[in-house]
């Protein structure tokens, strides 16, 4: 199964085991990538089985993206 990259506005399709496309995943700071990775459980990114930690990590990633939008980090 697949889903869209979770970076706002991105339409890239990625595997269920990935948070986002490679450019957007790499644009996130290491601490957020590590948090998402630790919290991930199968289905978490599609909303079928999210853990509280995954939801918190995803929200932190979205907040970071909003704060840094338009900087060189964006793919």
C-alpha cells in the first residue's frame, strides 16, 4: 500500500513504511526524523493505528515545517 508524502502540499506517493518522500524526509531535522521513526507502527501514517507518540511527532514536524516554510529546507 501507499500514501501521499505527509509534507503539506506534496503529492509524491510513498510506501506505507515511509513518512514522506526522500527530499522532504531529509529536510526535517534529525531529532524529528528520529522521533517519527521511534514512534512509527504499521498504519500510523495512514491514520489507522496511530500511537500518541506518532501523532505528537507528526504534529511537531508540521509545526517545524510551518515555522521554516520558504527556507532552503523546503524541497
